[in-house]
C-alpha cells in the first residue's frame, strides 16, 4: 500500500467513525428537543398526525382499563357491604315483626325475609364481575404491554429518524451538486435518513395496526363479559322482584287501621335511615323498594305525607344528620 | 461540457405527483412506473440549446412528503426556475398549490420563473382537475402553465425548455443579475468574457438586446 493509498484508507475509516459520532450527535439533539419540550418542526409533527392520533387512542385504552379495574374493585366491595347491610336490615325486620302480632308484624317479617333473600342473591353478581376483573387484568398484562413495547420501539426509531432529518436539514444549508465533497457527505446523510425512515415507517405501521387490534379486542372482551354480567344482574332482579311482588300480592287490600303500627314503622324507618344513610348510595335503592312497598299499604292513611316527607329527606345530597327532622329544623340547620 | 449559462431548477409539489418521473423522462427519456420516494433531494442535469447557446440545466428534484418540507425549503435558494407540479388525477394535489406557491415565493428570489405543471395527462379517464382550472390558477398567479405526461413524454421537453426560454428572456431584458449566483444563473467558463457586457448592462432596460 502506497502512502497515498494508506492515507485515503485511513481517512475513509476515520470518516465512518465521524459518521457514527454525528449520527449520535443528531439523535441526542433530537432527544433533547423532545425532552425539553422545545418546539419541533411543525411539518414533521404534522406528518405523524395519524400516528399520534392512534397513540392517543392507545393511552386512552391504557388509562380506562386501569380505571375500570379500580371501579370493579370498588363495586365489588360495595356489593358486599350492601349485601351485609341488607341482610342485617332483613334480620332486624324479622325479629321486630315476630314481636308484633298485628298484620303489620307479618308484613315486616315477610319483608325481612325478602331482604335476606335479596342480600344472598346479590352476591351472585360478584362472579361475572370477578371474571371481568380477571379478563381486563389479563388484557392489560398481555395485549397492552405488548403494544406498549412496540410503541416504545417506535418512539426510539422516531427519535432516530427525526435526528437524521435534523442532520439532513443541516447539510442541506450548503449543498452544491457539482461539489464532490458536499455530495459525498449528503449521500451519507441521505442513506441514514432512508434507513431510519424505513425502520420508522414500519414500526409506525405496526403501532397503528396493533392499536386498532387492541381497541377491537377490548370491545370484544367487554361485550362478551358484560353480557354475562348483564344476564346475572337481570336474573337477580327478576328473582328479588318476584319475591317482593309475591309479598305485595299477599298483603293486598290490607288496611292497617292500627295507628300505633304505623308509628312503629315510622320510628323503625327513621332509625334505619339514620344508620344506613351513611352508605346512602347503596341503601337508597333498597329503601326505595321498601318505601314503595309500604306506601301502597299505607294508601288509605291520612298522614301519608309522613312518608313523603321521609322520602324527601332522603335526598342523597343533604346532610345525613338532617334525616327525619322537620323542615324548620332543616332550615335552621342550613342557615 | 462547456456551457454558456447554467440555470438552477427546482421541482416542487406533493408526493407522488410525478416530479422524479418528469426529471427522469427529461434527462434519460425513461419512465419509472414504481413510486420510488425521494429522500430530501435528487439531482439531474441536461444540456439544451436556446438561441444557439448551450445552456446547462441543473435540476433539483425535491421530496414532496411533508416531513421533508423544512429541509426542501433550503433548496429554493438560488433557483432561477421552478416547476410546480400537481397530479390531474388527484384534486388534493391541486388544492395544495397555494401553499406550495407561498413557500416558493417566500424562500426564493422574486424573479424566479415558475412553471405550473398538471402531470399525468395520459390518465384522461381518471382526471379530477380540468385543464381550464390549471390555466385559471396560472393566470391568476402569473405562472406559465402546461399539462404533461411523464409516461408518454408529452410536453415534458417543452415544460423544461419553455421555462429556460423565459429565464433567458429575463436575462436579455436585464431583469436577472447574472453575476449574482443567488439568482440561480451561472455563466459558463468560456463564455464569461463575451457575456460580461450583458452582465454590466443589467441595470439598464435595453442593454441586454444588443449583445446577442
Ligand atoms: N400514468 C402516469 N403515471 C405517472 C406519471 N408520472 C408519474 N407517474 C407515477 O406516479 C408515481 C409517483 O411518481 P414519482 O415521480 O416518483 O413522484 P414524486 O413526485 O417524485 O414523489 P416524491 O418523490 O415522494 O415527492 C409513480 O408510480 C409513477 O409511475 C404520468 O405522467 N403518468
Ligand atoms: Mg420524487
């Protein structure tokens, strides 16, 4: 090898080192732009608009799955609590009813029984909910984390591509196709842009496809498992409403002329309202069933307004301590 | 090869309108049916003769994809002529013309000659933009207009050569300062001496006429 050849060879090698170094430099520069939130080239950003929209969908799937898991957990807990409270209320009514030899006592007993039954049936809801929880959890571990990996790789390649574009922009400032040296440099950068672009375009495509698939499979999962839940819920409602309806039927035409019985019921109710109001969200509906049931039996009673007042007091937004108080007291309280 | 003048051209327009194909047809008389996306810019050159003078066209075929927009802006500098291309079978490429024109006017010298080209005229059955619409746009913005086909080579020569003629006339009129390379015109090595009178006369309106 002549001296001249050797120098040429040496510089060639050297220039590939320089090349690598420059690649790193522009990639780092792009990373910095991204990390520091500096304004990016708006055309480059605009050309990724479809990708960014897909990423938005991905993040929403990610976020809402997390939220769904939390909600299911809370819901499960509340079902348990509600069931417990319902059961206690039922047991209380039964024991109170057994001491009351009047017809009202019978009604209380029957209602208590119905509530205990409903409290048991309610727990059946947990099975499809557990299933939903597991499926969503699996979905998160498998599908979401798999997509997440692809998204990460895509972001890496995006940084590399944008870095290469920065580099190309830089060498384009001074470019003359008739100057050999400049062209040689430009070709190198062009090759780098082509390479990183090919990689990025492929991953971009992968991400878009995966996100579409992710959305579709979540839809599928939810519709499948939620149908299960829906069926169980309907089943539960059917059973309990059936029981309630049966009680209602058996006491039809009953005219509680015993005012003291009504008094007992009212006091019982107030006590319960006070206790259960703490978890009013859940008990509100139980009470409604309860209330309408009694409302019907109390139809002929003059002071039906007592019930209405009670019911009005049950506004979930008011202070639980105000339940059962008169309006005047209430006004004083809120004043 | 020796030339009297060198004109720098730039080809711009949306991706896929056929910029690279027009260049290839003009320089190599070939057609490339597969879309080979241009990365940044590609170059082509060809000699033409106008008024008995050899003129070298140095053509910059830019990338139309949006991510290259900021890069290709630096290529406008020093261009004497521009071919602004749209695809007659794609209405959106026609709709984007105003953006392209704004870009060109902003980043090039004000004397740059712009030729509007409606390409793919061979695909008459799929036409979405009427020829009259192209003509109207060109008239409104003071451009020259032509419909071409890079596939059949129809009007391709004319598009490049008519642009050169227009530039040449502007030189004759003294509109272009040919000694300022920022105008995209270089004087060829052996012609530099003969043309110096022309260069000197660029300030006056009539001066160009006599020298050729
Ligand atoms: N039928 C027909 N097809 C054409 C014509 N010109 C170009 N094409 C086709 O259009 C596609 C795009 O052509 P290119 O010249 O690569 O497009 P471009 O404008 O350079 O695109 P970018 O480099 O991305 O900016 C190719 O598949 C060509 O074969 C034409 O005149 N007629
Ligand atoms: Mg091209």
